[in-house]
C-alpha cells in the first residue's frame, strides 16, 4: 500500500547510523558549499538541505528574539557540533531572497573502484 511507504532512502544502514551520516553530510555541505558523493546520497541530501535552508530563513526572519533563538537552536541540533548558530544565520541571510532551489545536483561519471554513479551537489548562491 502506498500510504505505508516510508519517505527517504535506507542506504543499507540502520536508522541511527543513517541519520548520523546525513547529519555529517549536511554539515560538510554547509561548510564547503560543494561536495562530491553518490547520486542517491546527493538526492537525499538535497531534500534535507532545502528543507533546512527554508527553516533557517524563517528562523532569521522572525521578529521576536526569543522565537528566533529557539528556532536557531533547533536547527543547530540538526547539525554536527562544529557548526555554530552564527554560520546558520549568515547562510540564511545569503538565501533570504529565495523561497526554494537552494542547491543543485550535477551528475558526474561512475566511480572507478565500484562503478557507483557519482554526483556533485552545490549551493546556488546569487
């Protein structure tokens, strides 16, 4: 049944290791603004990062400091510890003019060792 189908890919991992992998990939993506990975991981990261950037823009645009701080703290809990709240705030200010389309996937060739389809995911900063 279609309504029982869960969203997202499993990557042959259990839940916690999969969440940890995606969390660190999102952190690396925010720090470097461009990473190379497999196509499947890039597609999954694009969904997660676009949702994250949308939430970050809403958090920064909130007028009350208390609500803004709690939203930014929630977003920082979704990332590795090496990324600070100030970095999230700067990133949200870069994307404040956009509503969607924060990242793009560029397909590369196959990896030599195991012929996995590779892709580059990068931020679109105007």
